[in-house]
């Protein structure tokens, strides 16, 4: 006589375990897509905030130069050595030295440390401020910085040298940075 084996449920257990693993994988993928979508949606806004902050720093640097030239202040009385930046009353004024870019640390992503002392923050010499935003609107959390780089080509007699203004703006996330440059000839 044939004996019947009693069902143990091993197949059912394997099936339920497979379903649980499948559901866990689907939940993990959905969470990943939601977080990636949020990051993709907020990055253009952060970039726009960084761009506007850098643009404000460019305008502040131009106003700084125009005021210093018009008043004949000591800010532009002497130039720093090539490849270096001045400090104190001449803070944020640098002298170009061939291909050496003082502001390269900003491009390399070093926003703290050595890069934090390069240039000056918005409003240091002019008193300018970022626009006040409504309470529900989030703007730049870090003040933009700028530096004024005296070009190493000599100016014509009686003229000011050409200057390159370099401005760094950061978004709400400091990893989102915009670097703008302009040439300025007083």
C-alpha cells in the first residue's frame, strides 16, 4: 500500500519568500525613483539661485570699482604681487600671473578652506545685500563672493588696466555653484 506524505508547506514558503523579495525590490526602486525625481526637480532651482547670487556679486564688484576710482581711495592705490591677492582695504584684488588662476579652487569645488578666503563677500565694501525674499521662499544660504583680477597686460599711458571680475554664487546646496566672469575697463 502506498503511503501518503503529509504536506509540509515548503513550496508555499518558498513562493511567499519570493513574493516578499519581489515586493521589497519594487519598493526600493520606487523610493529611488522618487528621490532621484526630487533631486532633478530641485537642481534647476538651485542653479538659478546660484546664478542670480553670482550675478549680484558681479554688479557689486563693478560698483566697488567705480566707487573706488571716483573717490580716489586707497583701495586701488597699489597692486599685489603677481599670482597673489591683497587683503585688508585691498581685499579681493588679485594680480594675474600667466596661466595661474587664483580662483581655480572655486572651480575645483573647494568652497571651504583656502577658497573661503579668496575674494570678498557681497557687500563688504559697498554695503550691498541680497534681496530680501518672502518667508516662504528659500534663496541663497551662502553669500556670493567676488574677486577683481588685474590683468597682466600693461595699460596705455593714463589708462586703468583691464580687470577681470570673477564671481562665485552658490545655491541652497553648496555643491551647486555658478562661476561668472566679466571684463571691466574703467
